C-alpha cells in the first residue's frame, strides 16, 4: 500500500533528493523496507516446490478436462496436454536433496 503523500502534489526528484540530504545531515536513520527472509531449509523448500508442482499439474489436468470441444485442438490444449504428460510422480521422488554443501543427486 503506498504511503500518504506529504504535500498536495508529488515531489520532484530534486525535492526528494534535497529532503534525503537534509535528513542525512540531521542524523535521521534511513528506513528501508526489506522483503522477509525465507528461513526454510533447502530440503524444506525442495519438498514445498515438489508439492507445488504436483498441485499445479493436477489443476492443469482439471483445466484440460473442462475445455470445451471447440478448444480441444488449440495451442492452449496442446500446452496443457504437454504439462499433463510430464510424469512428476516418477521423476521428482527419485531426486533427493540433501542438507549441507552437497548437491541434489539422482
């Protein structure tokens, strides 16, 4: 959500820079917004990604089944079919992601 404007109109770049310099001279700390850090382990992120992929594939299969007959030969149907043809149940569980400095192994 954008913050409330200070004045009637938006500041120009020069006004914004002058205000920033004045705040720095006055010793006011700069407030910076940061994204929250993702504190999950790699293994947990891997499991979440696998679950998300299988969930998306299920949703795409439902979408493909619900397509009207006039769209069955469209590029959208072809793309959905290609996604549904990928066998995630076989490939993803074979990949083991270990914690630490090692890599994902097959």
